C-alpha cells in the first residue's frame, strides 16, 4: 500500500491528511501546538490516536520516541553517517531493530528488518512538490509505525543539516 505524505506540512500546530493510493483519507497528522517538545499524533480517520511522535529530551544523541496508547513503542536514533547515506536505527520495545538508510534529505530511503524491505520512501515518481510516498511493501507491516519512522528520520536529518 502506498501513502502520500506532504513534506513541509509537518510543523507544530499543523493538521494534514495522509492519503492512500486510491486518494482516500488514511491517517490524520495532528501537530500539537504549545508543547515543550516536538509532538505529532498520527490518527485513524475516525480520530483514534494510533501513534504519537515525540522529540526525546536529555538524550546524549538526538532521538525521537514513538508511543502507542501512551506507552513507548520505539526509539529512533542516528546510527552512523557516511558520505552519501544517512543511517538510523529504530529500536522497538521488544528489542526488535529496524534499519533506515538512504538519502533521507532527498526522500529516497528504505526501512528494513533483518535485511528484508518493509517500506520504501521516495519522491522520485511524483509531480506534486513537497510530497513523498511511503510504500509499505509487506502486507502485514504496521503502516502507522512505518509512516511515523519516516517522519521521525526526516525531522532528525533536517535538524542535523
């Protein structure tokens, strides 16, 4: 399933619909204003909060947390930097690790688990400016989590740049 995500709309206080490939509303991004730290909620079309993204305070390395039902689900951290590609590690609370690598600022990267592609993020085939696609490859993958991971690594890469 492919999801269209608008790039520059992810700001505090902004709300935005993420659409599926058929043009239906799939997720609502709710940017929480007047918070001490960066907070976004990814909601189902019926308004249920699926995941919350938060900037992590007091971390030695830049990190963001993804929460579900007010409990930590994953932590996103920068893994290493090479000349051409950014690398991030997503550690789920059960110990599972996802690898994110590619050209984050160009919106050309992948999310993998143990070498298996879970999602590909790209803006290459789009004509709409400031939009990218999160292509969730596996049918059993958690689309809300993978979209949240994409948003987190993009925000972190932009801050580092």
